């Protein structure tokens, strides 16, 4: 059973982000094993929501905190990787299981996320490791990110977050 937290006992930033990674990995596995278009669509929508919220809290809070403290290339690559994923997320959300490339898009998104997670979680040179070594206040970042995540999930329940917005890739940007 998933532990529920409050802002006061929120996990530190890295623990929160890693928990998100594990959750999405499980959802991708569920998608792979799902039978029926309705089930696949529901799981794909959950994957997209989780990834949009995760990307937003990283881009709004975690990455800016890392600026100037970890390798700049890692941060730049992370933004571009997020944008590649966001373009796929928008395609998946706009489509459905009856689309010819729907399952392929979810599969490629899974592979992109797997690569991105690896980059962040590498033991020595990964983003999380570098951020810890730089002395970032992971507890405070965790509280901020947790609170923002709760806010975004409530917003999603209330009417959605709209299409994912990219910052480094143009793609076919839907009007916000």
C-alpha cells in the first residue's frame, strides 16, 4: 500500500522523485500486460498524468535548485528529454488505442523515460548524486515539490492540466 504523506513529513526530494519513477515504471508494465482498449487507455492516461506532474515539479523546483551546482549539460539534457516525452504525452492523450501508432508511442515513451531515469539516478555522476554532493537542502526541496505535486493533482482532478508545454522543442504546440 502506498504511504500517504503530508507536507510536513514529505520525503526528501530524491526519495520523492525516485518514488515517482518507480510508480511510472509499474504503470508502463501494467500497460504492457493490459488486455482491452479501455484498460490500456486508462493506464496510458494515468502514465501521462504522472509524467506531466513529475516533469512540472522537477522543472519548477528541482532543476532550478540544481542550477550552478551540478553539471550544466545534465540539466540541459533533462529539459530536452522532458520535452521529447511531453510531445509523446500530448500525442498519446490526443489519441486512443484504435490509433495505428498508439501502443508504439507508449512503448517509445517508456524507453525515453527509462533512459531519463537512468541519467538522474546513476550512482556517482547522476543528477541526484551530484545534487546531494552539492549540499542542496533535499528536505526543503521535498516539501516544496510534495506541496506542488498535491496542488497539480488536485488541478488535474478538477479539470485537467491541459497539454504538456515544452520549453526546448517546438513540435506542434497546441494553444494553451
